[in-house]
């Protein structure tokens, strides 16, 4: 039979888990937003610098060369930032789940 104290303790544990999870989600979302903002700013600055350089080019060959280099560097930066942001999401998911690990272990029936 379940006792009132057990129900109260269960409620307290759930509340503490929810608070910890909310804090983790807030911090993780802020880290992701910062990373995305930083990448967006850098990408915009790089694009402006490229257009400025490209406007001063006199030959078609040099323009194509510069455009190829810009496309490669932009792609490489995108891939790197995507991986970084993906890792932030994965860390966020792991951290958000941590407060509930003990609860899940308690509620999972032994086999």
C-alpha cells in the first residue's frame, strides 16, 4: 500500500527534477542561440568582405577563382558550425534527461 509520505516525496522529487530540467533547457537554448547568432554574424561579415573584394577584380578568371574559394570556405564553415550546434543539441538533450534518470529507474519494473 502506498503511504502519503511516499506520494509527497514522489511529488517533491518530480518538482525538483522539473526545476533542474527547466534550468538546463534554458541554459542549453541560450548556448544554441548564441552559437547560431555568432555564426550568422560571421557569415554576414564574410559575405560583405567577399562582395567588396569581388567588386575590385578586373579579370573573369580571378573572379571565378575568388568565388570558388569563397564557396569552399563558406561550405566548410557551415559544416563545422552545423556539427558544433548539433553537439549542443545533443548535450542539451542529455542534460535535460539527467534529472529524470533516477525517476525512470524507480518506475521501471525489474525483470
